[in-house]
C-alpha cells in the first residue's frame, strides 16, 4: 500500500483533474481512501477540489469523527462509510457532480441499459439510487443495497459515487460514467440508442474479466 504522504498527493492530483474536467464545481465533491483499520484519509468540507494541498486533508475514523487535521470532515463522508462498510474490498471512494450524468437522472434515464460495450465490460451497468437529501446521512442508506452489487451509483439530482481498489480506479470509473452520458446524449439526439442483446452482454462480461476487470458488474434483476 502507498504511504500516507503519497496518498495525499494522489488525492490532490485527482481533485485537480475532477475540477479541470468539470466533474465538480466550487467546493463540490469529495474523495477518501482507507489508511488502515478505522482510519480514512479524506477531503475536508468547504474546499475546492481544484486547489487542495496535501496538508488540507483530514483523517477520520469509522464513526465519521475527525482524528487528525485542521479542516472539518465533510457531511458526505457518511456515504463513503456506507461503501466501506458494505464492501471490505473497497479501498477508495470518489463522489462527484458530473453534469451529464446528473442530467440523465433529471430526465429519468437509466445507465443500467447495456448500450456502450466499454461500460458493459467495465461496470456492467450504473444504477440510480433512491433520492436522498445531499449532505445528510440519508445518502448512506440510499446507496447501501446497490453498492454491494456494483462499483458505480448515480445519485438522482445530485451526482455519482464510484468505488475502487485504489483512488485512480475509483476516479477512472467516474470519467467513464460522464463520457458515457455525453456519448448517449449525442446518440439520442441523432436517433435511437438500442441496447445490446443478452448474448453480446455475456461476451463483454467475459472479455472484461480477461482484461483484468476486478470490479463488480451490475446487472438489473428481473421481476
């Protein structure tokens, strides 16, 4: 595992990427990573992700309490904790406000439908959680059932949560979601976006495993 100093640098670098790519604005979004048993390094409340410094980050425990740092633990950290509690394999969580993905939730459109091969073999599908008031503990309850089965969840009218084996893994899933929504939007403007059939989906899942995809591939269950 990388040192704490290295992880602080990675969080700041990813924060800059998120800000530069319009995946967050102002002081939106938050990132965290496991440091060890009951210790998490996370971004503080009220700080722009595009201008963070390693010393700005705080360390919190599994109760959401700050144990080190000068900033305040973000109220969204309880959503991160839900992911860590439900998934011992998860080492990092990224929450962002990708505008095209959020727009899909506003329009009631789902990313579970298998349309884009790259999304299917890397994520399976991306379900939308029940609505929860941003900045409250309701967010933790909203994602629990879904995050057990997938690595990426959309938060209606709000944003996304992605998890991974490390910070970059979780961040790249965020990029993939937003890029998919941009592509699907263009497709819908030009015509229909027909889903892939079941046989093609199964083949893509197998392809993902062959390429070393280790995340959980979400599949919507039938009635």
